[in-house]
C-alpha cells in the first residue's frame, strides 16, 4: 500500500485579495519543496476565477505533511488566512488509482 500523502488544497481569496494571496502562496513554494518529505508542491490559478488557487501537493507520508503544516513558512501563511481567504482552506485528499 502506498503511504504517500497527496492532496489538492483549494484556496479562495477574499474580494480584492487575489494578488496578495497569490504572492503569499508563491512564498511557500521554495521552502516547502526543500522539505525532506516533499515530493511535489505545485500552484495553479483558476483560469476563469483569478481569486481561486489550487495547491497540488504530495509528501512521502502523512507525517511529512504534518511536519509541513508545522514549519515556520506554513505557520506564517496560516496566520494570514483570516485576512486573505474567503473561508477555510478546502483540503481534498487524493488516492492514487493507477
């Protein structure tokens, strides 16, 4: 059984905060990709809604993902979610089918 933790995080900006959210998410990419358990961490922007972003992410296992959520770069972002997001982060856990 594959222990990898894969997910898609859906992040919707508050009105007028799309660019700030984009910039905050971009700041997460390099430090997260440098974490030993990170397999990939890819940011997408909705082509039809520039206030909606998707972070496609995979970690070696759930423990590596939990470590990620405790890093200073992620905690710094998390401290700004009330300011930037129109609701909570929607985390969709993914299972590899084939």
